[in-house]
C-alpha cells in the first residue's frame, strides 16, 4: 500500500469521526493494555538502545490509534493493540541489531546460556572459557548483552566490598 493511500485513509477516518471525537480503548482492550503497559515500561533497556527505544507504551498506543483509524473505528480494539505491539517489536529488534549488533555472537551465547540458570560474577563467566577466553571479547560480549537489554549488572551488598553479578534481565 502506498503512503499516499494510507494518508488518504487516515484523513477520511479523521473526517468521519469529527474533530471533537476521542479514540478510546474498548472494554476488552483495557485489561490487555494495563498488563502490557506495566510490562513495557519495566523492560526498557539501558544505554543507547534504551535511549532510542524509550517511550514504548506511547509509541504502541499511537500505532494502535493509526490502525483503529485505518479500520474506520472509533475505539481501539485488542487486534489494534496486538498489531501495534508486533510492529513495535519489529522496530525494537531492528534498533537492537543496529545499535548492539547481531544476537548470535558465540561468546555472548556462551555467556547467556548459563546466566539463564543463575547469576554469575565476572570471574565465574571467565571460567566458562576455562580462563582462556580473551578478556576483551568477553567484556565486549557482556557489554553487548547489557546494551541489548538481555543481561543486567546487579550490585550485591556484602560485609565489605560489594559483589557485582550479572543476571538475565527479567
């Protein structure tokens, strides 16, 4: 579909609902949106990726409004929210690839799998490579996993110096 066709359909929809109309979530969409909103707002990754992909919920609701208008509706339905969420996920995955590189890095994969079972210190991560892994490639893989929003660094209080552990972001 051409952009001019989409633009024309949106203009027609706006004209048909009137300037005083408000798009609302229908009753079946409210519960879905409440759950999705909380999940979306707590899953913003850190770093540059987070900076370019923040305001997740705002972008999703805007896309859902566009889909509603294209359908000629006056209330946002679950299918509009689901389509908007899917479009957002595609956009997020594209941004993650651009700003963080591909997810199939073998060093990152070697680190990621054990972290699914338990949090680990950097020393424990180095042991995954029998202490023979290149320090730079391991550190770069950890940084990439953090910037992709897959792994987070957690500071654990101890009796003395805090311990830094890496964990899969929940």
